[in-house]
C-alpha cells in the first residue's frame, strides 16, 4: 500500500499510531525514523526494552510518545514475594497452579527454570517504570494487561519458539497489572491495556480502581488496544466508563468477524487508530489501513488536504481521530452520574472518601 496516494504529507502528519512496538524489531533504521511522518506511541513490554524505548524517545521527541510497563507475557519474571528463591518463585507460579503435575510438567519445569532469569522484585519494577514516567512527562503506561491463553516459551527470542505447558496464573498477572495501574493513577498517566480471553477480569479490576479512586481514576484515559471485546460488551463498557477508548489494528482485529461491528457500535469520540506493528518502516501503512476501515464503517471522508477551519459536521476521519487523541491525552473525563452522587454523599457526610 502506498500511503502517499492515500494521505498527502500535510494530512499524514496529524495521524497518531497509539500502539506499536518498534523496539521489538531487530533494528530501527535511522533513515526510517527520519522519514516517519506520523506520531507513534512506542510500547515497552519487558525488561530489555524499557531503556530502548527511552532512548528512542530521546532521539525523536517530536515523533515518539514513550510508553513504559510490563506486558502480561513477561509478568512471570516479576517477584511479588522477593524472599523466595528463584526456583521457589517459578515453582509456585508454574507447578503450584497445576492440579495434577505429570512427569511432563516436572520435566518441562526442570528444563525451563535453568533458562529463566532471576526474578525481579515488583518494587524494583515499579521504581524503574516510575523513573521513566517522571523523565518523560507525556509518557504513558504500557503495554500492560492480562492474557489467559499465552503459554510460556522456553526461549521467547528463538526463531522457532517452543512452548512449555505453563500459563502465567491470572492472580499473579492481576497483581502486576493492578500495581502498574495504581502507579498510573498516582502520576496521572494514560494507559494502554492488553486483554486476551480475560475481558471480564480486566473490567472487574477497572471497576475496582474506579470505585477506589473516584475522580482521580477519571483524570486518566485507558486505551483497550486491539480490543477483543464483543460489540455488546464494548457498548456496556463505554457507558460505564467515560475514560475508556477503543483502538483496533488490522493485523489483529482485521481477521475477526466482529471488527466492523465493534467499530459500528463504538461512539465516534472513543475511537483511536493503531498498527500494533514492530517494524517502523511499516507502521504508517498499517495505521492508514485501519484508518481506511474506520472511515468506511463510519461513513467518514478521508481528507486529501488539511483544513483547520473545516466545519464540525464535515470533519474527515483523520481530523476526528486527532480530536479523539487530544481528548485521550488530556484526560480529565466526566465522572459517571452514579459515582458523582456517591462522591457528593461522602462530601456532605464529611467523609474523606473520593476527591
């Protein structure tokens, strides 16, 4: 696809890819970054790429919004109880969750534990993420989340990845995710969330934090990236949370039958665009692909020139998505009516409660 034919440079520069992984690629060609005409939100996901994302943002501050956090796929490398030895930590996570450990499980564990790094205490992880967020005032928390189907590989970086029989326990993932979301609330940072086959658990945690933090929760924005929610569940989620946005990618959502329906039911002002791609040379093409689909489903035009004074009702897809991104970045969303009533009751009663 030639993005130049789709979007001229004066339109392209207003496009935002809200979720991609450039530091996952073997290399990031400097010429590709120099030629990049859109803004990208570069996600980190594991220990090795936190510094890489920071370095990319330092080198290209006008093109890169850095995002710091630990993906659920790597949450098993984080120790909630730092007093446990390396072997006990991994044994508790993997064999401790198996109802009837077979010889296959035992052998797989013995092989795996020798390949794994020493787990890093959760407190150290949070200190690292905090330091990066403070260095970059516009940085987001991400990619974080939950995943109930990912199987731990023996070697994540192997060309042909061999999988173990182990899945990271959901309870452990929830602990890691909640700690990172608490940090996001504390520092007032927006979040990009991964949720695979764990949508209900994700929404229950978001509800818990909304109840706990009240207004502070609605100061930040949450992006459900490459969202796999059903259209009905998204509609209910959108009504319940005023600070949750939806971003889809053709590489993930394009192969699912409910992609168009999800875009149809999503409110016009909650949609964002993403590539979820790791090659910076192709993030623009991938982002424009989903923008095309959004325009088609929503019946919006695709701008061929940029006009700051275009009438509200005549805005094209890029202008609408840019406005949504600005709302997402700004945060400070309306507190749902039921929560406002509860907050007022607490204030009237003299209780500290929510702000």
